[in-house]
C-alpha cells in the first residue's frame, strides 16, 4: 500500500516512516479487514469513514509539519487512523469526535498500540478545545462550509489550519496560515470528504 501510495503522491521521508509504523488494518472494522490495504476510503458508523491513505498523506503534507510543531488539533477522529499517523510526527495530538462509539473504539486502539500522546475528546469538533489552545496546527477531517472564528483564535501565530471547504458545490482542500494575526487563505485542490455534523451522539 505504501509503495503504491508513494507513486501516486511522493511522500516526505518522515511521513512515509509514520505510515510504515502504523498498520491501517488496526483501524479497519473486522468486516472490511480484507480491504485494509486498499487506498480507498472505507465506511464506519453513522456515515463516517476511514479516510483513504492518499487523502491522509495529502492532508498531513499540507499541514507543513516541522520540528517546531508541538501540537495539533484534529476535528473528526473517526477510526483514529489519521490521529495515529500524526502521533508519529507531532509530540501532542488532540482529537475531537462527535460519536461516542467511535471515541470508545479509538481509545481502545490507541491503548493496544501503546500510543500515549493522543488526547481524545467526545464533543462537537466545531467547538475546538479551548483548554489546550493554542495549537500549532488544526486539521479538519470532514467538510465544512466555513471555519468558526473561535478555531482561528485557537490557532497559534504562524500556525496552519487545513480543511476541506464546500464552495460552489465543490469541496476544496484549503490551507489557512495565521501571520501577524491575519489569516492567509490558499486553495489547494478538489477533494471528497464526509460533511461535518454539529452536536454529539
């Protein structure tokens, strides 16, 4: 899977290493285990999905992670696969998931894999996580129509937020950089994500 992925979207060495250290099978439902190494998205509960490895590789790359990045907030933990990849690249990972069932399952996966630098919260991701803010990076793992101002406030100076934004019936991966208190927006490419939902279950 990794070599196929690398041919489609060349991986930075540190991102490739992160993918090699996290087995997607560990985050795949038992009924879909034979599809664990495809590069397709796979279904989870309540219309959630395990994102395609290609999507995860791209979104991780667009976060522009370097040695100065200490914390990341993920909006939409889902299976936990994206958070697990980030845990190999960033010292402190904070992830919010609105579905209690997925929170319980992800926590158990992280425990079994001895991943101890992920903090997981059952909440509406659009609230952010004020008690641990500001974050060096923020990543949306679901499509939104706009970024709430409170999330930009939870982004560190020189921080980067990456999100799929629905615009004119198209989903666009968009990168936001906070420079001198101002938000600089860059549209990158079309994408396909599940839509974000408000509240928690």
